[in-house]
C-alpha cells in the first residue's frame, strides 16, 4: 500500500513549468471549475470512445482578451507523467484555442469569463487513464496558467465497493473502511500476478490523501478483493461547514456582515470554533466542493460578482495551536495547504483569520491543521473531529499496465457515498 502525496513544500522551489495537478500559476485567474457536462456536482470523468463531455469555466481578473489554449497530459496512477508522446494518446490537434469568452456585465468586479466544452471533436483522448488539462497562453506550453485533473475510463472490469466500520476499536468510532471487489471475468486482461492491478481510493475528491493498494487481500481466479483495514481506512471527519454567497444583496444565514463600498464587497463569515467536542448532527453538504450560482442576476458565469470573504476561527482558549499551522481547506483553496490557504493568528482577537476573493456561489469548507516542521497528512482532529457517521463520497479507480506497457490504463471506476452503503 502506498499513499499518493504531493509535497506542498516543493511549491516554492518548482518553476512555473512544473505541472502540478489542480494548481493555478497565474494570480489573476479565479473561479476555475471543471465538471461533467450539465452536472456541476459530478467529478470530471468521461468514458473512452464515448460522447461524454466536460465543462471548463474560469475568470481572468485582468478583464482583457487573451489567447488561451489547452492540451492534455496523460499521467500514471500516481499522477507522474506517462512515458508517451502526446500524439500517442491525442487524436487530432495537440492544442486547442479557447474561443468562447465574455466580459462581465452588471457585476461591480470586472473580469473576462472563458469557457470550453472538452474534449473537442478535433482533439480526442485515445487511451484511458489519468489526465491533466493544461491551460496556457498564446499556444506556448511554457506559459502555463493552470492545470485540472480529469479521468478517462475504459470499463473493462466490474467494480463494487462499500463503506464499513473498522474492526480496530481505536478507529471504530472515528474512521471509515472501504471494501473493494474487482472482477475481470468479462474481459480478456492478460494478468501475470495479482499485483498487476492497482486500486486507488479517493475521499471527497482529496487526492493528497488518496490510498493506493497494489496487493489484493483475497485473490481467486478473476476475483480481487481489497479489504485490508490498514490500507483502506480513512479518518471520517465531519460534515463540511458552508457559506452561501449566491446573493450579495441580502445576507444569508452564515453571514455576520455584508459591506459594499467603493466598488468592493466584503463578506464577514460568522466566527467558527472547534467542533470536535460537539454532538454529531447529519446535514446534507457538498463534500467539500463549491458551485458557481447567482440568485441576484440571470447568468452565474459572467453576471456574478466577487467578494472579499473574511473567515475567522477561534481556537480553544483563544490560544494558537502549539507547533501547528491551521489552513482553510476545500475546493475553494484547491485542497492545498500553502500560503494561499494558511491562516494567520490575530493576537488581539485570539483568532485565526484568512481572507479569500470568491465568486458568487455556494461554498463548503473546513479547517485543518498540519505540524509546522513535518510534511504529513492534514488533520481534522483539532478543528472538526472525526465521526464514523459522517457522510463522505468516495471514488474507486482500478488501474492496469500491460506487460511492456508505458502507461497505466484506467479500467474500472465507481463512486459511492457512506450514507447509502452502511
């Protein structure tokens, strides 16, 4: 078993040419969203050789017109670049210009909204696997603007999964175990050992904490089962916090104050505190993502405004966590723990604070901690708590590399929720 990790401390030493997944290299780019066509809640994946499509949306706060292009990069199961040339997995044009754009209207904030439907018929992925969508300027791949992950699936296996409570009594009330079964009975895969298949499990779209299992617990002919508790268990966390920014004219339930002055809007979120000692209460959330929505105007993409949103977290005793940093966490910060998501402690107020520029929409977020001197997994323990009952969404991917192959194929995919599989 191995864990897919992306060391955050490398961000400061990598150049702009580095291809980090789900990363924005240009500070003027905001509101980047990639999802299944017509379904803002669904993770971006398409089936190989199908008519499936994805929607890409993003804003350029420079509010001018630029020539943005995109291409795809095939990656292995661990998101390292595949040892293939682009023409080995892209049929047609290797780069494509994003030609659909519109200047913002009605909104106080000026920006240019760009959108694209992917893949274009003239540029199609020809292999299954993990892909990076790379957007860059002026058809120059060295001028990388941002990257987004998506998946291309070639369903050659039958995949089933369910969420169970761990047997370990220390984890019984705080963690969730994922049991995965894979059947290759209806395919002609040429496997030489049980380790030819690799299974990756992702909780709530957080790839940094993904678990990769390369050895089945049970192997019987065409049946592979992955149920080793040590390798398939996640901290359960708690239902995500939320802030409703769909209207910047009327205050929503989580707003403490809404101020508009001199062409700028500031939203002050009601102060948050530690929830680990609170009784667990289930409510529906978005499992950490955000949606671009607008109830003030008609179109959410170019008629939505931006606001400076102020978050505050009051730790127990109004004292900073010893030896730990606290971060604002979720899709709104690309699930990263870096300077853009790190909160600063205000000695006078006894609170951690962070301000983000966010587009109108509905946002989920959480607070996580990390030890200052060690690069380790983010922890919900000090801020949110872990509860077995928490509703979490999971993705299960099955990868295979043929003998002599130079890239991992994605041959199985399923999604599940812990609410419906208890």
